C-alpha cells in the first residue's frame, strides 16, 4: 500500500498535540506508523459474498413486512391504487403464493411483487459495470438502417486497401450509400463524466421457486436429480376473458401479454387451422394516432399498469412512409395492427434504441376490432447507476454521425456507387438502450447519447431511420469508432482467395455484381 | 421516471426513514454504503475471512431487525452500525476466548503469491506476523482505536461515538497504544533492518 505523506503527517501532528513529548521520538514514530500502514491487511473482501448477503437481507425485509402487505392487499382498496408498476403480476401471482404457501416459499411472493413494483435507481461505484469496450464483434447488434446484417465476428478487416482475402460472408457494396451531413448548431454541453444505468434483472427467488417446483415430484422423471435448479420463466393462460397468454420471464424481469391464438382462432371462425380470408384493410380504415393511443392506454389502465413513469406515447407509423413511396397505391397492403410505444424514461430522460426509435413498453392494437392484442417489454424500472468517462470531442461524435450512427456504413467508393446525402439537425440528449456483452452475459445498459433528427433525406429512401444516435460514453464510442458494424464490402480491386466462395447475401436492396 | 439517486451522507437519514417504512431498496443502499467498512472492521479484529463474513452477516441482520429502534438525533447511522458491530465482536470474543488474532494459512499463501521472489515473500509474511503479534500485546481498546484510526481512517469524533467515550479519551488511548508499540517494536525493527540490508 502506498503511504501518502499527508496521512503520516496528520497522524504525527495528532500525536504531538496529544503528547508533545513524542516529538523526541519522531524518527521511530515515523517508522512505526509506516510499518503499521504498510502492513494494513488485505481483508479479502469478496463481492459475491456481499451480493448474496444483500439478497438475503432484502428477502428478510420482505418477509418482515409480509403481514402488512397481505392485509392491505385484501382490503377494500382497489389493487391499482395499492401497487404501482406491474399489477398484472399481483393478479396472477398473489393468489398463487398465498399464506398457505409452503414455508420455503413464504419469502418469495413479496420478493416477486416487490421486484416488479418498485422503480429505483441505486448509485454504485465508478465504472461498476466493468469495461464497456469489449470488441464490437462480440456485441449484440441493432437493426441497421437498410435491414442489412451479417455475422460481424466473421467479417475480415477488408477495408482501406487491397490484398486481403475476402471472407465468404462479405457482400458487394450497394450501388447507393448515404452520407450524413450535420447541419445543426455547434455541439456543446459535453462533459467528461457521464452516468450509465444498468437494468437490474433476475431475483434470488428464482432459485427458491425452482427448487420447490423440482421437488414436487413426478413418476415420469425425478427433477431433483438435476441438482440446483431455478425458475427462469413461466406462462399463464387467461381463457375466459379476452384470451390472453401472460409470459413472465424472471431471468429478464419482463412480462409480456400475447393473444391466446386458439381462443382468437375460435373467435375468427377458423376451422382445422384454416381461417377465412379477411377483407383487406383500406386507408379509410386506418385510425388516427389519437384513437390508437387511446385503445392502448385504456388496455393498460384496465390491467392496472401505471404509465406515469413513461414518456409521451407514440404510434409506430412506418407504414405511412412506405405507402407514400408506392407508385401504385392501390396495391399497398395496410397493416391490420399497429404498435404503440410508451417510451421508458430514466432520471427524466427518454430512452431510444440504436436505430433512433423510442424504446419502451409496447402495446399492439388490432385495427379490425379496435382491441389491444397484448403488450411486450413491461419491465420493473430498477437500475444501478455508475459514472463513466464521457466523450468531449464534437469531432468524434460527428464522425459517427457521418456514417449514420454506431451501426452505419463506411461509404466505400466503387466506380458505380452513388453517395447520397442525408441532412441531420441539432441533437437532443437522450438515453440509448444498449446491450453490452462481456463474453459471458449481456448487460442491458442505458447510456447517455445524442439524438440527431434527420431533417432532409432523399425521397426514394423510405427505409432510412428518422434519427441518428451517437453514444456519449467514451469506451463505447471507441469500440465502434474504427470498425463499422455494418457489412464489410468487397472492393473492386480486392483479390479474392480462390478457396473461398463468395456467396450473395439475401438482401433485396443489393444487386450482386461479379467480383472483378 | 423521476426518482433521484441518494448517495450523500446527509441523505442517509432519508434512507433510514424509508427503510423503517419497509422500503427494501433504501436499506439496500445503506447496505452498499457500509458493508465494506463493517466487513473490514470485523476482519481487522479476527484476521479470518470466513469468520468476518459470518459476523458481518450477523451484524447486518441485527441492524435490519433493529432498524425501527434507530433514532437519527442520537447518532449517525454509521456510528449506530459500528456500535452494533463492536458489540457483536465483544460477544464473539466472549464466546470464543481461545480465538487469537493471527494470520491464517490463506493470508500466508496470498502474501507468498503476491511476491515473485521467495526471499521477499517470506520476509513479508514475517513482517505481517510481527505487526499482528505487536498489536496483540495492546489492550483491546488500544488495538481497536489504532486500527480504526490508522487502517480505517475514521476520525476521532467517529471513534469516540463508536467507543462511547470522549474524543480526548480516545486520543489518549491512541497515544498510549502507539507508545506501547514503540516500546516493543524497536528491537524487531532493528532485526528487520539487519535482515533486509
């Protein structure tokens, strides 16, 4: 341990103030204190122990407040008034895990309800989530602007010159590519420290429930032989109301509600798996955004989902852009369902995905019968917050903007390639929902980012996103800075390895040309 | 979501109040803020990881069970927690009179591993044991106060609150403990200089 001169000086001064005669022995005292400080034991503090103890304490506290929880639950007060967040959970789980539950599960019910009910942000130490600059090839990818993807781990660094053998996964560059030009105000307000949020998922009660269920016994198979088990997800079916299936993913701490296909097939007079053809939706059938949002909002209210922690609801209306592009509009197939997104907000900031779309709770609305068909991505908004180094260079940010964001493309020029310009405007600060894979698990992070609106784009490019998102965490920007996460293109003058077969990528927008 | 984070000590009281009302996340924050300090405090007195973990668990369980009895105007939460820790340690040593503060095999192995050279590694282990043995020659109060001041860098004000003594008294005990160490260590230090020079 490095001894700070100030520590030693302070201790000596304290001693002299207590007993001035000690000054006569300063040399020996210095050695003594140095020895004490230098031999400060390494206490072998184990983070895993601390984490496990924390879980036990949380469950103990939940157990202690169980009596008041159940008494208030079965009072005359309405359930939505009692619980915030996912009251769906209470409707399906509390009756299941009542006070008649076996002793080993008594702590679980409140832990589960608490997990899904209480939004929170807990500050943790700086860079608590580890390094965020694990190589880009190991990260999960968001959808790219043109729907192109590809196995990034297989892509060779074939840009910047020839002589590199082409991977079988390389594809030929498209004829048209886009360059994003910034037309907004000067970028300012960048800070060298930013807050990163990590969503807390899972619960220790998964183990309890898993062990309990495995221990119930079966004549067909002895589940206890599998050793330690945990419950990762379960599904409930509502068969007497609207025919919903409720999926609870405990590992991801997420609830989704989907239509019970069998119930809906019966409603639509389907026989033997064959359903009568339904009439095509027309433009006049498409409801306004306000109508669709109202249906979704009422659905959530009916099932006690509190939307006060979400941003302004929006309808995903990509169909409008594609409809405008159709030459023969009478041939366009209008969607019979629309999605309403209730954006997450964390610490007052709206959350977006890497393609620049609001990320949040999603409700599907069926246009034919004006009914909400289900919801997805209902999560408890519990986060840890840790400080990381921020991006302070506007130039670095604009370099990423130029290629269309983290997963954009480098505009490799071919003789036949056309580069079209897209204008982006002044950004706003938001949070970006980002998956960080550290080689073992995926952490769901919410990181500060700038959201650049596209203010002018070619009319014949309906598939472009409406925004470009650039993260403000230095590690993450570094990871993506030099390696574009879109496909790598074969250059005209790159020689291919004769042993490698270049296969065309199945992408409708790209016309495959023979390699020269 | 409009929830704000609470990390500063002046907001600890709010966390405690929330925890007294059954907010498990609030107690979780308090736990995160204090677990390392309490664990280190226990470890310095036992020099044994497993024992330190067991006792730390016991301390926080007690704190949780007694959280309703904590009164902010009487002492800071940190002080209150340390008092629980100290009382737990007193009970522990009362029940385990044979327990001595010596380095254990794990510490020896780790110390040896930390040094690439066997000569310096062995020397480090010897010095570690010397410091331990000298501390053992102090009174428990002297040992506690020296460890809290030098290793845990607590202020005399905090130490006084934990020990339920006056600041002046704690300073005097610290001074006497240092004098005692100075009395027993010179010969050892001399030998150490001989060995290492």
